[in-house]
C-alpha cells in the first residue's frame, strides 16, 4: 500500500460496558469517531483499518452457549445466529457513528474471508479489504466466529485480526485503544497509585511478569501477558519499524496527542 497504514483496535472494554451484557457506550463511540475524523483531517492518519472488539455483545453468548469449544451439535445453531445478531447490533452502532462523523466506513466480516484451524487463522483472503482501502474507504472489521477446519467453528479474536492485517498489509503503526492508558504495574481500576509503564520491551516481558507476580499482582499480570502474547507474532516487525502503542480513548485527545508525538499517556511496545 502506498499510504501509511494505521490499524486502530477499539477494545471491547472501551466501547462496551463489560460488566453488563449487551450494553454499549454510545457517548464513547461517538467521541472516538469524532477524534478519528479530526486526526484524518489533520493528515495524521492516511489509511485506516479499525478493528473493533465485541465486548459485552460477544463474550456473554459465546460463554453461555460454549461456542468457543467449537461445533458440537445442531442445538448450537440458533445460539450462533443469536450471537451474530447481537454482535452485529454493536457493529451497526459503530458504523453509524463513524458515518455520522463523515468517515467513509466499509464494514467487513472476517467470517467471509478467513478460516481457522484449531482457533488459529489458517487461511485468509484480504483482497476485498485491500481494494476498498485503496479506494479511500476506512475499513471496519472485528471479532467473529470463524469456520474452523477441525472444530467446525472457533472464535477469531480482534487482537488476532489486528496482528494478521498488520503483517499482510505492512502497517506503519498499530494502536490498541482501551479503557485504561496502557499497561500498569498493578490494576489501575483497583489501585489509584498504579504506575504506567512508558514502554515494554518484548524481550524482557518474562522478567516484568515475574516481578509483578512476586508483588501479588496476579490479575494484572495475566491481562498483561494475554495482550502481549497477541502482539508476539509481529515482534520482528516491531524490531524493524512498526510502532505499537496502547492507550485510553475514554477521554478525547489522547489519540491526537499520540499521533503528534506525545507518548506520555500510553505504553509503547518495543523490541530492544
């Protein structure tokens, strides 16, 4: 791609209330859309793929009906339909918000372009995504239930989609937007004195996790390990020039600041 590609992952914890099933945060979604448009207008974003998490619209039915275990019988078919319907409600909210912010958004479903094997994306066909992007459209894609050559179907996470697209489309930067400002030494929702890491070196991650475990920060280190494990497949790209950041978009202005070079309210993922 000729233009610099930015991939923005909107976490489910940002755009939904994960503590309440099927509860969106429309004010946050609209704020995010307006800030994206401002960044585009200022030339800070040239080409953009948005990957949205499914949050409280996807996780509850997937867990309730055990869809994450794969296809086990016809009694799961209607629950799959229900899950897709609820997730599409959230997708539509995000599409409408982006459209209302005058962003030319194109919604794409991963399940129409990808096949998994034992939960790992094994086959993909990204040409439609690339062609729409080349026409100046902003792509919206997100977590989905993918057909699986072994399990029947399996969960295709937004983080996995993010790193796949980053590699295949040679992204310039990947930004994970969440409800917290990055990675902390303890849970900032429980500990107001938690310290934000300016950067995390993927080569030192085991040492960092060990220190956090020693201090009793089990939940935070588990969350941190999961996030960083999802980024691991593009470690070689980060070592070269791919920029990877984690920040909060609960308040407007953080994305704009980051793209202008202010990294003080984010965690940078590096390889040194």
